[in-house]
C-alpha cells in the first residue's frame, strides 16, 4: 500500500471530490511510475485518474459507515489546516 494514500471512508466532514481525485492521482502515479506527464503519457494518465476516482466514489457510496474515523487526515486537509 502506498503510504501517501490515506483512508477516505469515514471522514468528517465527508470526503470531497478534490480529495478523491488527489488520492486517485497519487495511486496512478505510484502504479504507473509517471510523476510528471508528457504528451505521450498525459491522455492515458488522466483517463486512469478519472476511472480510479469514479471507482473510489462508487466504493465509498456502497460501503457501510465506519465506526471510528480514520487515524490520518488526507493531505489536502493537512495543507488547509497548516496554511
């Protein structure tokens, strides 16, 4: 598991589309090895991000609520809190 991807299920306030996209983008970066897109990789990379984000939304919608909140905050929330 990529250590940079945090648990999104059970967040309060609920996860945002931006947080889902950021997690999807991090996942696609990790599995593809593409850190910065080029003309040769951009279309496939962005399509993969959309697919992973859509699958994440569907998964989170179908899972039951968590009993306890996740132990860590997503990076976008940490940035907003510190910035």
